[in-house]
């Protein structure tokens, strides 16, 4: 009985994100931030350059 409860606890425990996946998510976040900065710069150039 105790083994069943222990295995259920282990199965429902939230797992940590694997280091590879964490690195990929960090890289994706950095890419999105850089893309946002470039996009904002282009928008400012178009808006301010138009006048």
C-alpha cells in the first residue's frame, strides 16, 4: 500500500524543465526581445523620417 502511494506522489510531482529546453526557451526569449527592439527602431525611423 505504501509503495502505491509513493509512486502516485512521484507521478504527480511537477517535473523540472530539462536544461536543454530551458536554454532553448532562453534563446527564444532573447531573439524575441531583439526582434522587438529592431521593430521599434524601424517604426521610429519611419515615423520620424516621414516628417
